[in-house]
C-alpha cells in the first residue's frame, strides 16, 4: 500500500459522496486548514487537520506534502474535446468573428472537413505527439480527466487510427482519458447529399470495428441541421 498525507492546505471539495446535478453542483465544502489521507491513489479521508491529524498520527506515510497554505481542489473533468487533430484552423477565426456561420464554412470544405484532410495526411506519430502535448497542457492547468473524440477521419481506417492514438495518450500520460467514437462528425465529401449511406457505413462497419478493438468508451453524433438529423442520430446510437 502507498499512503500519502496532504496537509496545511486551503482545501475545497464537493458536498456529498456521489455526483451532483442541478443546483447541488454549486455546493462546496471548504477547509481553511485542510488535510487528506490518500491510499493507493484514492482519497480515504478529507477534512480539517484537527480531525484528519488524529487518524494520521496512527499511520506511516510514504510521502507527506506540506502545501504551505496553498489551495487544493479536485481535478477538473473536461467532458468534450477534439484535441486529436493535425493542424489548427486559425484562418477560419476571422470568418467566425465577421459573423460567418460555422455551417457555411463547413459547406465550403472548411471546418471539420479541413481537419479531416489534415489528419489523413498526418502520421500516427504526429497525431500522438500533438494530442499528448495538448493533454499535458490541460493537465498542467488542473484537468485530470479528459474526454477525447475521434471524428476527423470519417472513414473506418482513419477513425480507428485516431481512437488508437487517443488510447495511447491515456496509457502514456497521468490523465484519465476517455475515448469517444465520433465517426458521425460530418458527412464526408464522397457522401455529399447521401448522408443515409454514410450512416449505414458507420452502423455496419465503423462501430463494429471500434467495438471489436475495444478502443472507444462512448459514441457521439453531430446532430445539427445540414449535418445529421435526429433520425440519423437515433439510427447510430441505437
């Protein structure tokens, strides 16, 4: 067993011991002189030093961290990211600032479709290095759990490549990485005007392949006018 003691901290944590919803998400406990006992990576005790210190006195710790009055909070959970990509889209930023709707940019081959072309041209190593760099940047700012979507492949081979890269980032970083299959991110140029045929490719080929390899925890769909309809979304998710 590996045991750690964190003390002398301004400690903030959520109320209760289960996930909160609605207004309860704003309920926060604070301990101006807080402490934590951590065993095998799990928080076992948390509270004021006056209480936690009594239990700590009877234990041997592998590491003791004196926070010097610094703030300690739970890690952030980012439930929606697209950080597995090859090239940024700064050139579209001025268009968005000028009021150009995103769907108009997409219909002209920009947006997601620009990223699709870039990902297909990139090597697995380039995708991995870029995604890992972004993930570690998020970690440095307090994010410890990160969802990362595929969706810049829009074909079976590239979607599986992306999911494999995302899984590898989770294996080689301290973050908890949750990979999400999002083959239904846009209708690719080869299926323009034929979204139903692309939906069938997703259902009959992409999803079974991702499931067989065990490289996706969830599935997502860009349900939006001009992209995938509610009926398309229901077909994919059910």
